[in-house]
C-alpha cells in the first residue's frame, strides 16, 4: 500500500522529497526517504494481485539475502517435506548461509505448501510460576546410520510457565517407568510444580472412562510424597495439555526426524546438546523469552518444595505377606526374609536397582532381579531357615535347594552328582553338606563358577569343585574330609 501511495503522489508531479515527507507524515512508524521514493517509482505500479497477496516469488526492492539458497531449500522440501524451518536453516548454514533468520524464514514460507485451515478454536491461558507441569509419552521409529531400525520411546515433561522441556529416553510405557521419568524431570528442573497434568492412559488412570477417576497407586504415591496434585485432561482432548503435546511433536519431528544417529549413545549425546540449546539459547515462541531464564522464577517460587530423592532412589511401596517358604513375591521374583515372620505383613520398597523389605522394625535389602524363576536368598536367611527347620532330612533338602537356587550351572552339576550317587536315596547328603560349607565360605558367584567348571570337565564330585576353587580352599579344610566321597 505504501508503494501504491507513492505512485499516486507522483501522479500530481510532486518532487521525490515532498512525496517522502508526505508519506513519512502519514506513517511515522515507517518513514521513507527520497532515495526510496526514486527507486519505487522506477518499479511497476502494484496491481490488484499484488495488493491481495496473490503474487509469488521475489517481490520488488532489494533481493533477499536468502535468495541464492532458494533452489537448495526447494530441493530439500521436495525430498523431505517434513523438515522444520530450524533444521533447514541449520543445513543451509552448513552450506554457507550467513545472514539472519528472518530473511531465511520468509524464503521457506514462500516455498512451503501451506497447511490446512478450519481447526477448532482453542482457548489459551497461562499458569503462574511453579503451578503447572505437563507430561506425556511419545514414540517414533528411527534408522541408525548402519541401517538398524529402532523404536524410540520418550517421556516428555514441560513446565507451562517457563516452557522448559526435559526428555527421558525410556524402555517402555509402564507405570513404574512413568513415575521414575516424572522424578527425572523434577530432578532436571530442581523444583516440584504444584499440579501435574496427564492424559488418561492406564498407567495414570486405572478406572474406566465415565466412572470416578482413580489414579494409579504408583503415581498417587509419588504425588502424595511430594505434595503435588494430579490433574487429568478430558478424554480425547489432548489440546488441554497443548504445551507438552507440542513438546512431544517438537521432539519427534524437530529432533528425531531431522537428525541422523550412529547408535544409541550418539542419540543420547545429541539429545543432551539439543535440550541445552532449546532451553538455554532459543526464546520460546509462546513467551518470547529463553526458558532457562523463566525457569529461575519457577525455582524461586518453589524453593520451599525441594525434591529429596532421585529417580533411582524413589521407592514404590508395595504391601505383601510373608509366604510359608519365608519369602515375599514381587514383580515375578521371590525374595527371602526372616523365616520366623511367616504370615506377617511386609512393606516392599521397590527402587530402581534394589528391593528393600520392611517387616516390623527389621529390614533386609536384595539386589533387584525382575521375573526370575529362582528365589533370591540372602546368606543370613539361609542360616535362620536352617535353625527353624527340624529334622536331618529337612535340613539336608533345604541345603540342596539353596545350591539349586544358584542357577543353571549349579543345577547341571547337581543333576550329574545325584545320578552319580545312583539309587541310594541319601547318597547325596554328604557331598551336599560339603558343597553347602563351600557356599557359606566363598559365596554364591564363586561356588557357581567352580561347579560350572567341574561340570564342563564332566566331573560331578566335591573334590573337583574344591580343585576349581584353588588356591581359595585346601582339600583337607572341609569338615569330615573328602575321602570316600562318592
């Protein structure tokens, strides 16, 4: 319209200086010079198509600094239409583009096919510092440089006020994975927001849609421990947590789809760099400020709500009862406890790498092994069980079971030992007692390796195991000696 006005002013034979002064008076926010008037009058008068924005390609005036890269950008968009403008800018900078973003963005806008219109209207609102955090899962298949395909599952957390985003690459979308990923986000933010917003998956909501909301016990326990509220979106209304929805799409389409990765380690390394740039260097489109700067305001508002544990340290609390075998069962594995507490209620504290079992005032800790067919038994619990079992036959059978629970290698050796003893029902008593003594002396892993070595040599007797333990165990140190051992 300014160009058209200049042509109209020139029609009454005014000087270039007078035209510039008149136009500048009409629009003081965008004044023009006599030189600009002279250049505009040397160009064709804008027609109706130009006024309606129907003209494509370079317009009048100085050529854009991004114009030399038009062919490269058009080729990239033709072959990879989903490339984001930020990724296009990065690739063109690698090819020599040194000018600003505005000119480049205008070039991409002129070349990109416009998206459809007609979406439902959205009502937006802003939270106060420290009020809302939004969480969601996202997944996408990627192909590493070597051709291997892998499905990447990510848990994305985003603070509504600062727009600070954190991404955790996770193995699955189970309930425990979700709560530990939430804690990882809180660790990254170094604060605990008041309200957590989720969608309605079964790992968050256990009650059917249409019935009163019941939050999964894992998430409810975490929220109660840190004094946070869990808020669920209306079903099938993901725009109610639009900040994290955009964050998930931003991660999948702006990171995973744009880059190439050598392996999983390279993926994590590039993700760390990408998050650092996104949070610490690039202003948010929604706020116009750098997220890391606004995060400080959230941390200040939440300074009285510290996070007292890490994702690995956070304990899921699972109630259980001690079984008649002196064990408790959790996540497909049985763990030994004090055998004197059979039938007593127990509280299982399930951490990332360990299982702590609390019965009354007594605690015991196991290394966590999920879905294991063999019981996980501590040495002190073996001794306590032997003290609680009456009768030689029961004690010997329990000792043999403890050896069996060492694993596949021990089982193969014991199978050969029992067959070597023949039809004698008690023939395995003495060698099992000697092997159990070695177990108490050397521990599980050392004896397991020795039994595996003896079995590999085709020798299923105690002296062969003792030789495999040398120089740890002299042959004569075992109670009763080894002479006459079958």
